[in-house]
């Protein structure tokens, strides 16, 4: 059979019944359609749609359970196994086979590789040996098929999945197909590729994309930042060299927050009588 049609959905005609299922014809080739992959009401001479792939034994088989992710279309696929030196395997909906996403198509930093249970937006490609691989969607293809976000999304909370992870930030897709971006300043920890995140829409741009923040609102953030700073002071004998006049870059490297957020948190701690600043240092205040 033509191996180029593996990984695609094709029209097929049901030719005959065999012990383990049916034989269907696809582009003049005969392929087995196992009983468990056929619909209950299948009939001889019927025209059906099937997805074609090679099973674990390397045999071409057909299934009427059509996956979203094919060579011709993208779909979400759940990560079912992570192999650090190879990549991750995803379940595209096949009963007996998971598909590899090669490490070549994953971030260089393994700390942002997907974990089991995360979801990648992938399509299928064949390698040089004809084996099916899954590839995450590219930025170009997202932009080409962009669903424009409405202005009404501004300041609302949305859920989305990370489809691309770079030094510049994290690109995300919502269930509605809106494309979003999370700047490193708008998060405390870098989310994984494939991770589902929940954040606040802080900008709806003219091109229909959105900017999202994973940081809490200022009031919540102030308390959270203050707790982190105070814990740091406790762990460092009640003293730190950073203070409200410190260099913004030093503050960001230490606490991953802006200088403005740092000063708000210090102000809260001073108001609560927990710290004091003197001689260019911040210290825990002792009664």
C-alpha cells in the first residue's frame, strides 16, 4: 500500500468479513479493519471513513475511531509517558499505540518539558523510515488560523494550554482558539509545555491576540510577596542586603518580582512591624 497515506483519514469500502474483523479497500490496497475498531452497524460493500496507521507489529491497519490529530489536522493529545533521552509519548486516541513527540521538537530545558497528563496540540508527520511521529503546532500555523479574541475578555480569568515555550515567554491557546502570551514578568514560575494554566487577561491586542498574567492581583500579590520575603529573611538569619533602593535587576533575580512589587511588600512588612531598614540592609525587627 501507499505508505504516504498512513496517518491520514481515507474513504474505504468494506470488502469482506474475516475472523478478526473486516478487510477494506483503500486506494486499491486491502487493509485489515479489526472488529474492535469497527462500528457495530458496519456492512459489506459499505463506504466508511477510516484512519490508517501501523500497529505495534508494523502492520498497516484501519480504525473507524478517527483521531483529531492526523497528517492533515491538529488535535490535542494527552502525554502518557516521558522518556528524558527520547521525548514524550502522546495518546491521539488509537486503541493500541501511542505516538512519539521527539526531543528535537521539545524545549531545550527539560524543566519545561510536559509531564504525564499534560496536553500537546500536535499533527502527525512521518520520519525517514516512514514511522509516524507527532509534532507540536508551529507559531506560523497558529497565527494563520487565529481566532480573534473579543475586547470583552479584558480583565477576565481564562484557562489555556501552553503550546510553545521560549526564553521570550509562553504562548498559550484557549479552548476557543484564542492565542495568548505570558511574558516572563507576568509569572513566578515558567509553565511547562502542554500545561494547563489559569490567568488574567491584561490586554486584548488589535490583532486579536491576548496578553495574560499568571500573577495574582496586587492586593493578593502583596501578601504573597511579603510572605516570600519574610521567609527568606528567616532562612538568612533575619538579614538581607536588598532594600527599597536596591537595583531592580538584583530584586528580580532574587525574588522574580518587579522593584515596585518588592517595595509594596516591604511596605506591608514594615506596616505590620515585622521588619526595619537601616544601613542599607533589611532586617527582621525584634521587640
